[in-house]
């Protein structure tokens, strides 16, 4: 325990002194959040309007839908569905088998889909549907939550939560004799590398969580945006995002012999690519990918985090929480294990 504590203290001091960590984990996220706010501020104040739903006469869930205040029910025949969808008279049509037909993707269509999924789930559980409160968080009248552009902010949070990748690279670089003078000393000592790696994971996780906390304080009290309405599961995904980022950074640092700057460049490119696919550069990209290549959203770690933050805080849905936590955990364990294998087998001709 004393050795672990000593390694944590040493690596913590080393990371704090690193300019790369200070800039990418502390300064850059605040700058990026400010630019996003200035760019999309006008789009964040759109009020949530009533949602028009088309159903056939006699649909078995008609009485349930009528109890949800935000929904306007329209009786539509099969022949009129396409015309009313094209004209924008209804946002979606629910047939007798509870299949949803929409013309485009958006917040209203997402809400309709979530309501249908909840009804189906209640039916499978043989529970009285009338006992379920469909006026949960996802249909409350909140200005900020109504805007599709809030996806960008959740993608930003997801991206920043993986910035432990830079700490992970630094931790591994320190113990490589070809990259640092300290690494030369460490490789001629009886220091166990797995203990150093565990300390690196702890320190990288703790410091990046601290940086995340600063960003959330800035978003909440300076930008006046409330992103986290559901704290329990949101915190789990942010912590797992930090763990994944640290593990991936250690893997990048251990898997090749390039310079630390080259590895940091690789990390930036990887994180930005994942963020692009998750919708940070524009929600339309995410919508297109989810429609045509849905598997990407299920395996992309930043998409997993941002999607779950979105569902938890805007839609009140925990449907994909278990799957998301499992995938992120497996990613983290795999990268930490591979990092250890690479470092364990690394030898030097001379030190």
C-alpha cells in the first residue's frame, strides 16, 4: 500500500507539471465549451412544442396517449398517413401493432419512440400501463432540453471524459527507457511495472475527473446550462469514460516506440474521430450514421457515453445503461491488460 501511495504521489506531481495535461484536460475543454455556447446560444432557447401523433381509430393505446398532456392525438387513416407526414401535420404515426412511422429524425420523434418503447415494456412485464407515469423527464417543458443542438454539448462532455488518454500516455512514457531519463532509472530497479500501471490508472482517473469537475462548474455557473439532471447513472458513464480514456492512452503509449509528442498527436486524432461520429461536429452526422450504420453508435465509446447522457438526462430512459457500462468496462480492461503485456515484454539492448 505504501508503494502504491508513493507511486501515486510521484505520478500525480509528474502529470500536473506536464503542459500537455494542463492544456488538453483543463484549459482546452473550457475554451471549446465557450465557443460552442457562443455559436449555438441562440439555438438553445427553443421552447418544446406539443407533439402531433397520428393513430388509427380504435388503436388500443389511444386512451393512454390522451393522458399525456404534451401529445396531440389525430385520427388518421392509412391512406392519409404519408400525406400528413410530408405536410408536417403529424410528427409520427403509430399503427395498431405499435410500429412507428416518421418522415425525419428529431426530438419529437425520439420522444414518441421512447413512449412506445415504455408501453411495450410494460406490456411484456404484464403491468398495468395506466400506472406508469409517461410525463417523466423526457416530456417536461424545459427550454434547454428541447433543442437538438444539446447533443453537441453531451458529445463535448463525452469527449472530455476520455481526456485521461493524455495522462495515460504520459504515465507509460515515463517508464520507457528510450523516452525518458526516469525510465532509464526505473528499468534498472526492481520496481514492478504492474504496480506502476495501477498507480497510473488511479492518478490519471483522479486528475481527469477533477478537470471534468471544473468544466461542469464552468458550464453550470458561467454558461448557465444544466446538463446533468440525472446524477447517478450520468456519473457512472463519466467515470467509465475517464477510465476508458486512461486505458486507451496507456495502450497507445505502450504499443509503439514513437516519441511522446507523436503519441499525443495519435490520441488527439482518435478522440476527435470518435467525437465526429458521435455528433459533436453536427447532430446531422450522428442522425445519418444512426440510420445507416447503427452499429457504430453501439461500439463507439464516445457515442455510448453521449447517447446515454442524452437518454438519461433528457428522456429519463435507462434502457441502454447496462449495455453501455459493460462495453466501456470491457474496453478499459482490455487496453490495460494489453498495455501491461507490451511493457512486460519490452527489452532494451542497452540502458
